[in-house]
C-alpha cells in the first residue's frame, strides 16, 4: 500500500534538497516534526519524504512560509492522499459558510479579519466561536461532522495573529490500545449538542471511529463533537453516557505532557492528517476585537480511507 501511495508523487521528488525533520521545540517527542530546508514555493518539492513523514509523525510544521501563493499552497496540499477532483467539496456544513478564494475554492480564510482584494476576495469575518468560554477546547477531527468522506489532510498557514491568542492543542491518537482492533474492542457513537459553552470542558460530546493510515497501516481513534460521516455505527449512547465514554477513551492522550501546544507565528504552515491527530478549536474570546487571519485547506479523503465505526 505504501508503494502505491508514493508512486504518484515520485515524479515530483526529483533533484531537491533533502528536508530535515526534528521534534518541535517545546512539544512532545512521539509525534509532530518541524521541517527545515524546504521552501514550499520551490518549483520542486521532496514529495516522497514529506508524504512519508506526515503519515509517520501525524503533523508537520514549516516556518517562514508567509511568501507562498495560493498556487503554492494547493500544490503542497495535493501531494497527499485525497480525491483528485476535490475542488471546494470539503467545505460543507458549518465550514461551508467560510469565505474562500474565488480562483482557489479549496482555500478558506479563517479567523477575525477584514480583507480587500485578497487574491480576488473582499470579505470580513468576526470569527466563528464568539460565544465560547476562553478555555473551551472542543477536540475534533476536521470534517467528521459534515463531509463524507471527511478530509484526510488539513493545512493552516498563519498570516496575522494577535499576541493574546491561545495555542492550538494537538493530540496523537496512535496509542497502543488503538493501534490494533483487538477482539472485543468497541467504539460507540452518540449525537446531540456540544454542551454548555459557558463551561470549560476538555471533552465535549463526541463520537468515535477507527481509521487506517494508507502509508503506515496503523489504526487510530478519530472523533469530533458530532459525526455525520460514519457509514456504520455501533450502539447509540445518551448524552451523559457518551461524555463518560469519550472522557475515558481519550484520556490516555490528554495528559498535558503528551500534547503539542502550538502558538502561531506569522509564516507558520502546519499540515496534519485527520486520521492520526485530533486538535482543538479556538475561542474568539481571548483576542476579541483583534485581527487573526489564516488560510486553511481541507482535502477530502478517498472513500476507501474514510473512518468506519469500530464495532464488535
């Protein structure tokens, strides 16, 4: 499978400098890598090395990429496993309200901003999570709530960030108890509200699903505060029972020392696999009234790699 996935990118991995991958400063060692020696605007990219590294480490951080064009961002995002015709299809449900670049409909602008003729887009946004508690986290994987099949790859690039913004937290899901679907293991799902946003919860109501990396072959537990994209489902849980289940299921990776807490810098581009990591949403409250602007790309998975409910 790994050879099949990589075969399509070998033609891009011509004579380029080999990238260096190092643990992210201040972050955990077991996932996430900072990439040096790569300018994502270069005409040739070390595609094979980047693809293998993303699915090995779950998340890649590139510094100093503020000069990229939309074409550069799309070229990089297209290196990974996605539907070839995925133009604008990953922006459905709640994400469908986000402003996108007219000539690049897979690139959305997220944050609190007012832009004029930004690559053809004139638009403003007050931010999305204005009613949330400042410490609300809402762990999730992108697109599970509204896109079928949901995105594998997400990229975000920081263009403007306020000093008061909180770090985004990222959790790796490949802990031993989730790597193999052991006999008798069951994931459960439930649907309902995210809960009271006046309170600060590490874990909201969520549903679980299992997914397999096409490169590493490892299985991971994915989840969101609600899931519309699962094609098979286990037993339905009530609100309280679902919260108790998710708190127990996700607890192994939620210790502070195991989390990547990334504080954005201008020029940062972060790419992650929604198969391998979950991350927090960002409340607008800590930087209300200040500008925050990121580009975001969500690349929809191929159907055979969509998460499935993991049932007995």
